[in-house]
């Protein structure tokens, strides 16, 4: 049976194409929603762009038929703009009978429920509004077309139980044909069925249906960094493989995501020259109350936000000797053009060829912003996204709807992408304990 979905403002600001995502069901847009979206159309943010895109879609539909009478959609449904009336508000409990936008939208949804001969569902990303809808007997749902369950997120790793002979064969010939069908670039632990302590680490090469050995870290390490656990070994292999153009690293604080990515980027750009430079960026979201506008030019304004990147580079460079004298720092790499640190704010419209690009704290980005970043990649560019879905400062995304987890799921079947979830903290015993207990 067909349903009627009444959409809230935040759904359309999040995804203006939501109009077409309800298959052959009917879609209802309260007039109050259009009024609220109109307030955002001049914003230069993603929200403003979505508002303008929605307005263009509605204007195109308006040219086909009157919106208040209904416009047929391509998938068989029908879109209608429903007007708010004073009588609509009287159908709500006394506590909700005021002119607030949320209550007017709720009133229109209740009216639709009374007049429609089909089930009506109110769709909103506002948790409190879903509670209100439930209180007045209106079924309500979150908008989840781009959500990825964090509990079911692809880990990028797996175990394959084999005979001792096959594990030894892998060590002897440097590869092993696998009967199991794994995902491209999935990181594998080959386990001896007779002796579980007898293992080998490998990566699955889909085109050959083979398990191939990981990159062997030299004695001096990668800019002095050595992998401390299995997941870090997997991560280094993906980070240094030029055929893998997109790498995603997910893990809690202190697992080494950013440090490993920067070390690999410096090796491939500064030492080997495979990339013209290392480009590092991160979204600007404060933890706690914002301090307001920062003085100075763009470099001075960015410095507090990019300090975590500077700290990692300084660690790799060994910026402080035992006697306390400073060696070369990250500024030398910047002056040489090897390292560039910039905000994501100005990335739209750019083309970034042959660069090793790291986007830190990617869990604070929306799926649309992530798409904008990845589509900037020119020929020969490698993009690394790092982040922790449980540490989100962006109020408009959560652990299931952020761009990082979205990319992990969308790219897990692609041969040019690889992913690893790092689980063990290596920053310090205190940091690891805090990440687990707090």
C-alpha cells in the first residue's frame, strides 16, 4: 500500500534530492518548509547550496503542474505542497498551538493523516520533533537514505583459516591463490588451522584472486615510525601502495591514524618523489565553546586548527634534541614546497594532480562534502581520509551519517580503494585507558 511522506526542512537541507528517494510513494512538502528553506538560500555553506538546489528542483516541478494540486514524479509517486491553515493548528494539543515553524509543519502532517486514505509518515532529522510527532499519534522516522550502521561498518580486515602447507607456501612463493572470495584490498590474517599462532599477514588482490605479502618496513622505519600492531602494518601497506588511490583509516584516539598517514606521505613525496607534495587538511570544528574570530592572516588563523598536524610532523622530524635545541621543523618543509597545509573551505573548484592528500578528522564531514573533496583528485593523486566516528563535533552528522563511514561502505568493493579499522591505541597507556573507559 502506498504511503505519504511529509518531509521536514532539515531533511531537504541535508539532501535536496530526498524528494525522489521514496520510490512510488507520495511526498508532501508543507508550505512552512519552503519558507524556512528560503532563509538559507543566500548562505555560502553547503546548507545554502542545498537550499538553492531544492528551490531549482521545485521550480522545475512547478513548470509541469500546480504544486498544490500535485505533480507526478518519475518513480510513480506524487509530490504535493500543502498549505497551513489556522484550523490545522487547532488539531494539536494546547502546548503545541503556537506559531512556531515546527508546530505548523506538525499540524500540516496531522491534517494529511486525517484526510489521506493511506498511512502517513513524518520524516525529520530533528529528534525532539520526532518525539512530538509520536506524542500526537503521528508515525515519525529519521531520514536514513545515506546512513551506515556503525556496528556493521566494514573493518577492512579478515581471517582465512588454511592448512599449514598453504601458509608455508605463501611464505615460500610470496603469494597464495585463494578459493575464498574476499573484497578488493582486504587485509587478511592467514591462520594455520593446526597451530593458530602460525600466521601470515597479507592483502587480497582481487584481479589475481591471490593473497599477496604486505610492504616490509625497513629497519630505520618510515620516517622513524615502525608499526606496533597488526592493523598498523595493514595501514602502512595501503598507505604506500600507489595503485590504491583512496585509503580510509578509522579508529579511536591514539591509534596512529594521522601519524602513519603523514609518515607515509612524507616518504612518498619528500623521499621518493612519487608525488609533487604532501597536502594535509582538516575541517574546522571547535571542541566546546568557540573562541570567536582569530586575528591575523590566513596562516595565523589556521594555526590553532592545524596544530595537531604540526605536532605530528614535528614528531616525525625529531624537532627537539635531547639538550632542548630545536632542529628543522615543519616550516622548512612548507618553505621547500614539500608540505602544504590548508583548510577545506577553499577546495571547491580546484583540481589537485599528483599529490598525496590527507584529510584528517573526516568524520566531521557530510557525504556531500566528502564527494566534493574526492572529486578534486587529479591524475596521480592519492587521498587518505582519517577519523573517529565516535568523536564528532559537527552537529549535523552522527556516527552513522558522516562522510567517512559513508565512503568506507561505498568504496569497499572498489579495487582502487582500501580500508583499515585500527583498534589498539598506541599513543600512551593513559590515552588508551581514557579512550576505553571514558
